[in-house]
């Protein structure tokens, strides 16, 4: 369902207050600032897919800021990508500033402070997606925020035009929507992969090891033999040392594997493309050979058994 927010629908004196509420309803909790509020204009056209949202936003110059208090109140974690369509914008995150001209795009995270400075008569396409969806494709995505991807580069131009094309494709079929959202996330990952990782701030050898291990895990979740020994062997260090690195990030190797598999299984359970597959088949697909064990840990994680989780999410309209 498409939603529209436009400051022309309210009185001139209420426009900026209305815009603040519209921005927070569309994206994550944010603060808005503008030098000129009297004649402020803004418009958002929003389309929510099952897991991501697509919005076209335009308006007069202002700043949107993700503040500490906004982050502390958040319960969900997102990545956002801004593709500049007209004029300029400036994105700052992690002490980096990306200047975006038409065709350029950049990624930013809802779990870190950021600021978007939008110039007069700007237009942007904004994609918002759960962090885990992009991290499943690109485990080092958190290190690539606040970096400009040029719309003049070969990959940047191809990705930007493809993102815009899929974002404009209107379709009410939920199965097609699922394919579109997967394609959009894949395109974002492709664009990010064009960034020279040698410039990423991977100063600690532990970060390199963690990224290598997480990449291997995400690529081998379907293998029932995937365990901490296999990950350590692929990474080239001992199980004990690798587990120490993971524990600094708040989880064990085995815990990370289990969580990643559960995320994929849960995603499939609410995906209309897999509604004809049994729960046990989906569990086995993601490396769970013991269905009772899968059901137990799924319920512990999501608060309900897989069957209830699927039925609660499967409110798809008939085509």
C-alpha cells in the first residue's frame, strides 16, 4: 500500500511540524532542523514491501539528524540508502562526509549517529532495510557507511539505475514484491562491493578475522556440517582464538551460526514464495537436522513456535 505525505495538505505555519512527524513515521526516529520554516515544502511517497520500504522524498533545504536519544529508544536496527536524484545532499556518519550529486548514493546505519543535509529543491530515493538482511550478503556493511558511491562509475551507474527502475515498478503481487525486495538488497550489496576495502577502517587484525569468519558462515549456512571447527579452519586460526574474538562482540561462534540460521528460517517462513514448503523442510534447508531442537530454539528466540509464527505473518491477499 502506498502512503503519501505532503506539506501542501496543511496550513503554512504547521508545515514543518507536520514534516517532522511524517519523517519519523516514514523512517526511524529523527530530529529535523531548518533555517527557513515559513515557506517550507516537503513530500514523501512511501511503499512498504514485506521487509523493506521504498520512498521518494523531495523538498526545500533542511537537516535530518539521528540523535543519541533516538538510538537509545530504538528496538529495531536498519540500514538506509539514499540515492540522490536532484540537486545535492551531504551525509555524515562515523566522522565521514559523503557529498551526493545526482546518481550518487551512500549507505547509513540507524544504530549510529548520522546527519543528512538536504539542499533546496532536492529529490532522493531512500531504501530502508533490516540490518540483518544486508549483513547476510555483506558482513562488513557496517564499515562502509557514510561513503559515497559515484553514479558516474560503471558499477555505481548500473546499480543506481537498476535500483531506481525496480523501486518504480508497481506490483501488488506479494510473491513478485518478495523478489523485488531481494533484488534491491542484492543491488545495494553490489554497489557497496565496489568500495575499495583497503580504505576501510580495519585497523585491528581481530576485525579482519571476524569479517572473514562471518562471511564464511553466511555463505555456508545450508551446510549441516558447519560448526565452529569448520569456521576456524576456514579462517586459519584456532577455535579458542576465534571464539575469543566473537565473544568480544557479544556472542560465541556457535551462537552466531545458530542465530544466522534462525534468521534465514524465519525469513523463509514469512516469505510467500515458500508457503508450500513444510516447516521441517525449511529447517533442514538451513542446517537444522533435528526438528524438535529447531522448534524449541525458534520458540525461545521469537516467542512462538514456527507454525504460529508462519500463520501470524502469512496474511497475504489473494491474487
